[in-house]
């Protein structure tokens, strides 16, 4: 009996000592991982802001594809919520709710884990910071809270502490998020609409030459010149910007092109001005729509030319092909949503007396 009494007291001492030890340990945690992601801040924000996007990059949900997800009435913005349940120990059961959002800047959420040890709550924070490169965003994902007594006991017997485990998962999640965003931003579609009429009209323009690799930056400069001139002269645009391709050297890749912005009427420009006013003749053309990044334009032109060949149409070389940028990338930051309308002039009626058809 004395032996049992000693064992009892020994166990009691161990329990009391353990309780004192774990009770005095700091259970607070504040974990944050950051990554510069190659995507505009609004694109990253919009993806993270919708819980229905999380399964594609969540570092935990991939551990159990059979995880049951339940979405609330709203999955985006303030009060959005969802819940999950899994037999996998690292996934478990829990829920998340969005407490507050600041568009394109931050998201504040509350996450609740339901465990045999009870309910555990933590604050989750996302920060989206623009960089000097508009196509990059510094994304920070953090979690902070306080471990309960039982959670501190449980984590004591794990190979890794809580901060190490969560930091590792957050780094994985941020990498997967970037991979998913790259996939989403590279989506595109090409639709050849067939023969269409373009009404033409007056436009302000700048003409220059450029090679393929410098085309994007050169066009940005050209449009900057036009917009600055129009702003100074208080000229209103009457349509979306477009580019006219005058000549292309297949050997060197050099192009002569005009960047244009439509206006309602003819504008007299000062002598010596690099910005001029032109008139685009009404045109019958094969219209092709590219929805996606401009880097897919060569494929769109190829499909348009295939359509012309397959339908025995004749291009009108007296008129230049042009492309209209039907929406503003500033308002549609995801390249997958950019819309370009390509017009390749063709003869509407091959019986025309045009010299090209008559061979004169």
C-alpha cells in the first residue's frame, strides 16, 4: 500500500509540475510568410477573396482530396464563409469567416479549428502590396492567436512547433497560389467572326517603327504622346485605341505602325507636331477576337489568315490591317480578360473593278 501511495504522489507531482510548466509557457503565436508573386495586386486579391478558389492552392486541402467543403451564402467579401471536414489529422474539421476586407490591399479572417481538445480560434491576415512592377505583388499571409493549455501540451510532443508547421504550409500555399494565378492569367480564346464592316472615322495618331521585342514599350510611348497631346488640347476620344500596321519586314522583324485614338471630327494640329490627325476609311474586313494576353496575337492572325484562305477570300492590300484594343488593361488587370479585335481588310465582292482584282 505504501508503494502505491508513493507512486500516486509521484504521479501527482509530475502532473502538477507539468501543469505548472505548460501553464507558464508562452502560448501566443504570430506567424507571417511573404512572397512576391508575378501577378497584379487586384488579380491576387480577387482570387484569395473568394473561398471557392482556395481548393486549387490550399496547402492543406491537397492532403485529402476527399475533404468535404461547405460554402456559405456568400464566398467573397465581408461575412463570406466556408467550412471543411476531413478524417485526415492535418486537415480535420473547421470553418473560416471573412471579418473585413480592403479591396486590393488586405483581408482579415477568423479561422476556427474543431478538435478533440476543443475549439481553437485564430486571426488570419492577408496583405497585398504593389511593387514598382505593376505585374508583381508582395503577398503576406499571417496567423496569430493564443494556444490553449491542451494545445501547448499537444504541440510539446510534436516533431515541429506550431510556427514551423504553419510557416512551412504558408510558403507552400503561396507558391501554389502563384502557380494557379499563372495558369489563370495565361488562358485565352480566339474566335474568327468572319466578314464584318468597320465604320472608320477620324483619329489622332503617331507613326513609328519598332521590332517585335520592343513593340510593347514603343507602343506605350506612342500612346503616351497621343494622350498627352489630346489632354493639352482638350480633345475627347470617341473610341478605343487601335494600331495600324503599315509595313512588316519578315527578314528583320521591323514594323512601321501607327498608334491611334479615335476622335469625333477632324483636328488641325500645329506645324511640326508629332501627333497628327488621320482618317480611317470604312472597311470590309475579316474580324477576329482575341480574349487574352497580347502575346497570343500571332496565333490570332494565323487563324484569321487560315479563314481567309479556306473561304477563298482576297485581302485588300490597298488598306492596312489594324487591331482595336476593346477594353482597358487598367480596368481589366488580368490578361486573360484583355480583348483585342483584329481587322484584316478583304474584298466584299470579287467582281469589283478594283485594280488589284483586275490585275492592273
